[in-house]
C-alpha cells in the first residue's frame, strides 16, 4: 500500500476529530463564550451544515481541477479553520470557523477517496478505502476522547490547536507524497445524474439516513453534560466514556459491513430498532452511572452497525448517478447531524433536562424505522418509475468507468455515522463490479444481488456494462467521489 494512502488516512483522522470532538467540549465552550449549552451545541450543527452544503457542491465543483492541488488547498483551508476557531474571540466567529472547516472537510473527502483508489491497483482498492475509513474510526476511538482530555486540562482551545497541528502534518504529507493524478477523460453528465432525485426511493433513503443519524447525535451531542449533571460523574470520566462510544462504533462498523452484504434491510431494521431501544433506556436510566456508561458503548455499536447499510442503500437506489450518490449520502448524514443537535438543544431550552435529548432522539429513530418499513414495502412491490422500470434495481450505467467507486465516494462511514464504504473498507474493485446497494460487489460476471434481503435479482444492464469496463477511466479517476 503506498505511503500516500496512509497520509490520506492521517488527514481523515484530523477531519473526523474536528467534526466530533465538540461533544466533549460543550460545557467549557459555553462558559468561555458566555452562551448556553444548547447554543454551544449549534456549533456541531454548524459543521454539519457545512458538510451538507459542501459535499454535493464541492464534489461537482472540483471535478475539473487537478486532484493533488485540490487536496492541498482543502487541507490548508481546513487547518486555517482550526486556527480561526482556536483564536475566536466571539461565538459568532467560532461558528463561522466551523462552517468554513466543514466545507473544506467535505471537499477533501470527495477528492481524497478518488485519489486513494487511483493510486493503487484495482485489486487493492478496498484496502485503500479501508485505510481512509480507518482514519475516521481512530478519530472516534482516540481523537475525540483526546480532545475532551485536552479541553479538561488545558482549555477547549487547546483541542483546536491540536487538530490544527495534525492538519499541518497532513498538509506536509500531501505536498510531499501525493503524486499527480490525471483527470478522467470523460466528464460526468450532471444533467443526467440529477434525474435520480425524481425517484421516491432516493428521498426515502435520504430521510432514513438523516433521521437515523440525527436521533443518535441528538443525545450524543449533549452526552458530556448528561454524564456530569444528571449521572453525577466527574468530568474526568467524559473522555473515557466518549472513547467507549468510539470503541462501540469501530466494532459496529466492522460487524455491520459484513452482515449488510447479505441482509441489508435486516441490518437497517435491527440496527435502528436497537438505537431506539438504547435511547429510550438512556432517557429512563440517565441518573444511573453504570447504565449511562454501558449505553454509551451500545449506542456507538448500534449507530455504526447501521451506517454501512445506509450507505449501501443509497448506492442501490441512486446508482445511476456516480457523481452525486456518495455526496447525497454524506449530505443526508450531516442533515441528521444538524437536526439532531438542534432538536436536543430545543428540548433543553424548554427545561425538559439533558435526559430529554434521548427521548427526542428516540422519536427521530422511530420515524426512521417507519420509513424503512415503507422502503421495504416499495422494494418488495417493485417500485417503478414512469417508464415502468424498477428504479431501485438500477445499477449505474457507467459501471465499468467507476460507479463502483469506493463504496461511497465522499466516504465517511466510520463517521461519522458511516459515511463510507461498508465498514470493512470493502468497495467496488474497479474490475467492472458495481456496489449494488446491499454492499455486495458484483461477482465478476456482472451479476449483482438487489437490495431486497433475498438478493435474488440479476441486473441485465450490469452484466452488459461489467463485461466492458473502461480501464482508462478507472485508473484515471473512475472512482472519483460522487
């Protein structure tokens, strides 16, 4: 594996740490900025808003730019955003720095996934994506607790300085180790790709992803004050418990990625149901120290167990849009990460207490569960578009040229709520195999299981395309992020 791929993994570690570390820094930020904890929680939403806007826009805007130059620019802007946050004299400037950092983060994900795949042979693409996704997983296990530790002992600004330093190291690595990556010869046809938004299954997938992610982050964003003010734990426990959430996330990602291959809807239904149950339990037993510690681990496990299937589902129903499918997934996750902290802050402002964030989160995941039921019913009924074709079984028409793009193109699935491959780092391998929404790659003959749990459908169009993969596009950037 080229060293450059590990440099990208290091970059992702910095990105992921910045995105999620505020969950352990809200109380000191609120005190320093003279705002309420719900207002401080909006800083999490600010980052998510930047990701929602930045993922699709930058995925499209950077398609014609040199990949290496784009990565250098984006990681530089991201690092400057961390410095601006560390120096921010007011809440408003800190808020703006979060949005700026998020825009750069979204763009780096979009381009970085394509670069990682372009630097390795086709039979090592899954491993390359695993390294990038691993950076996000390590961010949850180590980066977020470390940020909370720094905030506790050296002030919250020290956490921003630390991420800025990690960004500087990543920048040096990108400048010195990332090679020139030629642009693909054929440019994506955006007008054609936009037609995916006419499909109700795509919108259902967006709703499910946003609500499933938002429900967990509605409670997770305010976990630190819940642990100290409700459960009565000392603030020194917060980094360790956040680390438990990260450990659960890492385990859930691996398990969910493997099981989702064969049981996509089974993973969605069981994972979201488990998150709902754990959130209700957190609300009921928030004053029990043992319970909240155990539930922090279980929430990380259930949330990230579900994430690979959420990514795979979007690629199934939006597979005909190689440029927008991954970006849409990332935007959907971060739409939830915007709405969840906002809803949690709202119920706190209404004096329902920190435990009420778990009730609000459970309400969001319950609606997500209902939406999964609707999607499954439409899937089994053969949801069709106006032309009479089953859209949910359509594999991207450009399979051979890179629709098998690293599972999610913009990638995060270890993220932060799974924004990426299938958790095992598995992705299309560029040999004409296309991810089909269950997370299963075609079997080389172009056969792909559809998204229903039985996985019996064979897609004729995928057969035709898989037999004629365009190697030049794949090598040059066919895995460019969607």
